[in-house]
C-alpha cells in the first residue's frame, strides 16, 4: 500500500499532534535551560628552529646521543593538546581557578561556582530525578585513573565525587586542532560571561605552563646526559693527546717512515677527539641557553574576549529539532500501524 493511501485523515491528525507536542516539549526544555556563554580562542604554535646543534654529532656519536641528538622544542606535539586540557590532572588543577561573576556578587573558585552557583535546566532535573531515589554514593570512595600524556603511565586515585566533577567540567571544554594550518581552538562554556572568559584564559595559561614545564624537564634530562657525555669525550681527548706526546718522546728523531705514519695516525685521533669534545661542549651551552630562555609555546591569533551575547539555548532551533523527531516517529508509526496491531 502506498504512502498516500495510508495517510488518511486520522493519520494526518496523529502526525500533526505528535509533531506539535514534540515541538512544544523542545521549546519548553529550551526556555527552561539557563543561558550559556562561550569564550573561544585560536592559537598558533611558535615556529622555531626545531633541531639542536648536537644533531651535527649524529654521524659521529651514533646511538649514544639518542634522544638528545633528535630532540625538538615541541616536547608535546600540538595534536596532544586536546588530550592535555581534558586530562584528569589538568582538570583537577583547573577547578582551583579563581572566578568572578559579571555582576560581582560571587567571587570564588571554579569548583565552588560549579557546585553552588549554577542553575539546573528542566531536562537535567528530569535526568537526575531517578538518582535522587537511589542511595547516596558512599563518601570517600576513590577512583583509580591513569595519565600517560608525558610518556609515562602515572596511576593515581581521586575521590569519586571529584571524578564526577572533572568529568562534568570536561563536557564544557572544547579543544581541537586544525592539522592543515596548525591552529589550535580552545573554548569554554559557562552560565556567566565573565566566568566563561576567566576559565578560558586559565585553560590557555595552564596549557602554556604545562608544556613549558615538560620542556624544561626534558631539557634537564638532556643537559644532565650531555654533562656526563662531555666528561667522557674530554677524557678521550686528553688520552689521545697523551698517547701522541708519549710516542713522540719515545721516538725522538722520527727518522723512519713507520714512525712518521704512526704520528699522523695519533695526531688524527687527537684532532678527532678534540673536535667531538668541542662540539659536545657547544651543545651543553646551547641546551643551557634554551633552559634559561625558553621558547614560547604558542601565540594567540584570536585571543579570548568577554562574550557580550549568549551562545545558547536557541528555543526556535530546539523546537524545530524536536518537531522533526516527532514528525519522523509519528510518520513511522502511521506507516507501520497495520503491521504492529493486526496480529
């Protein structure tokens, strides 16, 4: 049977009423949802000379130089930034951010603001209603989580209550990377425009500090490695010089071709050892300068600004979305009514 033949007056009424009901529900949920304000920023990583001068030694020192020979200033690649800003340790630290509402009535931490100074939507109240009938969560329960962003798996425990808070906070943060033009977009949504702005700024500042601290820790590792390595190369250079001096003393005249050839070999060994020692010395100084003058992590192309209009909710769009859902469901019901009830 065709669609038009099934669409009798009763079917049309069912579809119209269902669509109108869903539209009304969507409009009701939307107008009872507190306004939200979104602050966004676009960042670009600083372009620097990625290779340290110690790469010139890669052919001489081989695998001994390891990580130091190939290390770049981007200790954490930009495609990891979204994972960083939504990681448990980062969010726990973000909850301590001081915030202030636009009307100046509330000045507290982000954690307290989220706990005690936010309005709940009608939809969230309906979702949370069944939970209120269940026994309260046992206080003091802990959740085990892990953080592997820094190359090492760090396992730690936090309270279940804190875990729920950071998971809720992560839902208000959006972070993405445009791989083509290497741009990073970070945004935060809150019920107050000033809180949204302050937290977005805090996310950027904390991310900058996180990457810089990690860079410094890696440079420290390389610096300590090079200090030990340069001692080895200095000893090798001095030993080569001593071998040359001892041979020249023991073969004073150097009249034979064999002795002159041997002196050339020892001189070449001494010169090579001195070259390596000087290059490693230069690398140590370069790393030390990098540690004292760290390279900026990124530049704000589009810095965060205080939003002057709310980003949501949008009642008409929400009503239309619910109306389309109602239209699809009711149309499906009318078309399948005979198969469902004629059995």
